[in-house]
C-alpha cells in the first residue's frame, strides 16, 4: 500500500458542481459548464472531472462535478480571487444550480492510501511512500493521521444530524425537483466532520481479472454501496455522492450506472471519523467483502499484482476549515439540507 507525503501546511479540496435536474443540461447550463471548466482548467495540482448521479439525492437528475486539489490555500486563493473567476461566480443567475464546497484541512488530519504507486486524487500532492504495516486492519486509517494520538476527533454536534432532502423521483410524475433560488452561503459547521473520497479504476485490468471481479466482488460491492446510499441519520452520513468519469468507458452493463464505469469515485461526509469507522465494522456484507478482498489483493494474495487501482482519502475537518455555497440549487443539496437548523447542526 502507498501513501503520499503532504507538505506541513493546509492544502485545499475545492469541489464545484453544476446540476442538471432533468438529467440533461439546458443550453444555459451547458454554457455555464463550459465557461467554468475553462476557468479552472490548468489550475490546481490535479482535477477530477466527474458525473454525479442525481442532484440532492441520486433519484433525479445529474451533476457535473470538479474536484480540484491545491497544494496550499495561497495557491487556491490566487485562482479564486482572479477577476474573471470572481466575476463569473458573482454574476451567476439565481437559478444557476452551481455549488462549491471548499475544504482547507491540515495534513495532520488527512490520509491517502492506494494499492498503486501511480498517483490518484490526493496522491498528486506529494511524493508516494510505502505505508508499511499501517494497512489491512481495522483502525489503520485513523492511525495514519498524525494527530490521532492527541485528538480524538469526535463531533462537537451532540445529536444525530438529519438532513432535509426531497425524496421525490422524476418517475413519480414530477417534472423536476424543487429549486431553491438565490444563494445559501454556509461557514458554520460542527468540528470534526469527516470527508471521505473512495475511488476505483478498472481501466487496465485483464480479462482474467475482470472475470475474477465479476464472480467474486461486483455484487457485494454494489450491495455495500447501496447500503451506504440508503443509510439513515443514525449512521452519521451527512451527504453522499456516487460519481464516475464518463470518458473512462463502461466496465459492465446494468445498474447502478455510477458503478458500471471503469473509473468511479464516491464522496462522503460523515459526522466524524468514529461514525465512518463504525459503519464499516458493523455492516456484515462489508466485513465479508473486505476479508475476501484482502485475501485476493493483499500482500500474499494471488491478485496482489493485479491491475485494479483503488484509493481512499480520509480527512477530518475543523469548523473553520469549511466554506460552502449553493446558488439556485435543488432543495437539500449538500449542506444546504442543514441550513434551516444551524443551531442544532453546529
């Protein structure tokens, strides 16, 4: 397993999105997508361009998502305060459907783990190194965080946090989800929200490895993802996004579409690291899947040299390390789902 040596200063995740509530962009949405892409292209150390199933929930629409990784807050701010970028964001119409979630965490509360030395995601921000023994056991993600001995990283919110999101589906005869016009800017968050990125890339696998995956893992992975997407507020999951890189091509036919592409990325916000750890240990399907996967792809497994690429990023955020804004988005998008109950939220 490989990790990345991050510089000893805060780095930045800037996650931007634009929503297509009916599933396909209008001409205005398409123009906004192209203009923003031209503004962010060539900036940041690495950018993932993804399609998300759904807007506020996976049940309706699509979203175009940019995840940009920046080595420092200074690097990000230099881009964000450019005249053309500032003007673009300030002039968004009240129904634009664009959002941003900007995270500025300490590397001491962040970890990146991958089964390949080639960088993915956060791995692009530092030189890779062998994790050694800090892998393959329950609690290894926590132990990779430099601050784990001095900070329990428990949420400052004292109750379950229940998001308010519409459950309607387009198939139920509703033409589109309800849009909340105008801007919702949020900087008031509880301490120790845990942000998780999980990625899988099947692009380079052989026919033999694909057969192994389909016969032994695909159904279990799909079931685990379904459990995560449907978990209630007691799970501590605040938001979840199933994304894929459309240009990577299809890996398999069928549903859910977000898991059928070669390259897939899932984004999660948990109430805290403890809730992230708990759901993995308590879900029997995941426990069994993890055991079988380590037997096949672990250090002594017969597929240890396979071509499947996996990575996971875990970051614990303090209250002042999050800045989120939603402009004309579907009601319940992201942390907007908590905006009417900020006192209990933070």
